[in-house]
C-alpha cells in the first residue's frame, strides 16, 4: 500500500498516512480549518468537533507517530525539551503543515 509521508515540523513528528484520497482530502480540509482558527487546543479534540471521520483517521495515525504519549505536546516535551505550553503554540502551524503536505502529494 502506498503512503503519504508528512515530514516532521519542529517540534512535532512526521506522520505516515495510507493513500486513501477521499479520507486524506477530508482531513486536509479540516486541518486547514484548524490552522485558520489558530487555536492552541489539542488537535484531535478540535477535529472531533468539526468532523468525526477526520478525527478518527487522524487519531489512529498520530497515535502511531507519538507512541505512548497522549498528546503531541508531550512528545515535543520529551524529544525537544520545550514545555507543553510552548509546544501547544505550534499546533495551528502544524495543522497547516500537514494539510499543505497532503494537498501537495495528492495533487490538489
């Protein structure tokens, strides 16, 4: 199965997504919405409020990327030594980063 690879963006990890174009297009749309909102709240919670399918798709794959950590901010804290609060400020930019990377790779 082919994958879409989203490279890491400091302070957050790279993510690999299965090449499921409808799911990827849906997720990219809602991640762009999160980026536009500019909120520092947990991305999975924000996605769940917007689109449950995008939330479930993202949750499974970000969980693989961060392992046993519950949040990307916890992962960033361990990997880069920045506070969870400081790491949370990168969430909107990370949402845009993932969205742009998906759109570029699926040709949208």
